[in-house]
C-alpha cells in the first residue's frame, strides 16, 4: 500500500469553510477513484494560518494515476482551491506503508468505502 501526502495552507478564518469544501468535494472524489483505499485529513490552526495535511492510501503507485494522472508526484488541485489556499505546493510525497494500526473512525465523513 502507498500513502500519498499533501499539505495546504489557508488563512485561519477559512478553517471551517475549507474543511467543509474538502468534505463535500475532495473526499467523494477520492472515494470514487479505483485503487483508493482510505484517507486521513488532518488540520490545525497555527497563528493566522490553518494547515491541512492529507494522507491518502492507494493499492500501489500505478493506481494513483487513476486520481492524479501520469505525473503522480504532481499535486492535484480543484478550481475552488483558488478561493482558499495561500499557495499551491507543486509536489506531493509518496511512502510505502509497511506497518499501521487502525484508529477509530470518529471524523464526520466516516470511514472510506
């Protein structure tokens, strides 16, 4: 399994609105993608900025192309991200998952289907 990790920053005032955008747009997009195994969206406020860390899980590197296209190291953005993000990081990171432990599904979007 491969973990794909992305980071984004917004103004702290957009913390909840960007979270909601991610819930209604990004998460369903990931869920419908072949090869997608699950995700963790992390968020925090630090001063005047909000940070979002997304970790998605995929069967293998090849299946990431179903979401990201052939350039799997390139970050994928939605047109609406223009309204929220302070910058557009060009690259994501990929790691092979070699160990893990499930955490309770307490987030409002629920577990991946």
